[in-house]
């Protein structure tokens, strides 16, 4: 009787070892996944301030150009501010990774080649930063008040 029980348990060591190995692989895989996600999140935390600073630089650049303009009622947005202006999206002159959108008083987007600096009531800038594997965007939106 005792020999019969021992014969029935010959494969139990193999099953037990297989279960242990599968559990170990699952634990190691989970740890690696967590580490990779933490690394990626850390990269985003480093890029976020850079993207914000680019968006802020875009606003400062546009405000300076508007303030320095001799005739905002005739200076066109596309000529004074944008290296590329299409569908309301303006790539700001001299700034890489910064795009701007300009809006009228009624909230509609300024997307005409003939729109002038004086038409801008609001603007939104989007700063983008990338380190090759991660890309982060931050945007700022301001309302312009004109002193008459």
C-alpha cells in the first residue's frame, strides 16, 4: 500500500517546481513593469517645466511684438509673428516648439492672412518638449486688455 502512494506522487515535484517558477516570473515581470512606468513618469516630470517655459516664452514674445508694433491696426499677424500660419495655428518666429492660436472678442479663431495684431483679444500658446522617447505639451491662455 505504501509503495502505491509513493508511485502516485512521482510527478508532484515537477508540478511544484513549475508553479514556483511561474510565480517567480510573474513577480519579476511586475517589478520590471513598475520600474519602466516610474522611469517614464520621471521623464515627464523633467520635461513639464520646459514645455511650460516654452509656452510662457511664446506669450511674452507675442506681447512684446504687439507692444513694440508701430501700427497694430495694420500689422498683419502672419507677417509680424508667425513663421508658418495656417488654419489659425501660428508657429512663433524665433521659437522652436511653440505654437500659438489667436482669438477674436467673440471667441472665434483668427485664421485669415489679413487679420491684424489689433484683432487679437485672446491667445493660447502651446509649448512642447521632448527627449526622444517622451513628449510633453503645456498650454497657456490669456486675455488681452487694451488700454484706449
